């Protein structure tokens, strides 16, 4: 079980950034701990310091999104601060670069203009999860799903929150829901891959024989 859990945790770490949202998501891989203990994969945003408070360079070689791309989005935002699509792209870019405080501020700006924007709500929930406030993230994602039961990103993100807490069965349920909504999307395919991994582990466990 431990080796399997490590493998799935690596996969989750690779997909933990804003998958299937306005920018199309992004990947950042890392080593992993055993999720059954409630630990998060090494390299998971919540396991490191926020670069906003450490003075890290936004153009470092480890960034998922280039500093040039972020600079372009910042210029577009300056020209039209009310452009929700730009705000969501910028929030996602900040999140993928682990600039969590900046991402939260941008998502908040988007929600100030469009309080019901589910994409911004999911993005903000992932920021809270990455900052270690998983309970707040879970509550927010459940609220999104209460209003939008077919929001694929909310199901997928809630699965990440559950998996990181070692709540494997609940994570599987959310990944199954995300996969059903649109099996052909990137989020749907990734969700199904996690479901398959979990089911393969269940079928090969001693208890299943």
C-alpha cells in the first residue's frame, strides 16, 4: 500500500495546479510522502514557503509559467482591470508559480467583480489548500458544488484535498464524479487515471484475494 500511495501521490503532485481552468492548467512534479499519514507530496505548494514572503525570483528556472507570460498578463490587467478572463489567467499563473498571496489577491479581485464566478472560487480554494488551510478549502469547494454540481474542476480539486488528507475513498468518489462529467477533457482523463490506479490497488491488495 505504501509504494502504491507514493505513486499516486506523485501523480497528484503532477496535477495539483489549476487543471482544466481558464488557462488550461499546468504540471509541476515532485517526490511524495505517504498520503495515508496525511502528509503532502514534497514539492506540493503547501509544503514550501510562499515566494511572496521569501523574495523568490518569479523568473527562476523552476517556474511553471514564465515571467514573460506573467508580465504580459499583468500589462493586460493594467489596461483593463475589469477583464475577468485576464484576472483568472493571472491568478492561475501566480498559483502555478507558487506565488500564493498574489494568486489569492487576484482571485479576490475577480470575485469582487463577479461574486458567483466558480473558476475564481475553485482557484481561491486551491490557494487555501496550498497554504495549509484544507478545511477552509473543503468548505469552499463543497459550496461551489452545491451551486454547480457539474463543475468538473471543483470535483477534481476536492479530490486533491481529500487525497492529501489520506481520505482515499472520498477522493476516489470525487475523481469518479469529475470523470463522468466530461471523460474527454484533460481533467476527466486525469481523474479517470487516478480512479483506475486506486481500483487496481484495491484489486491487488491481500484483502481482495
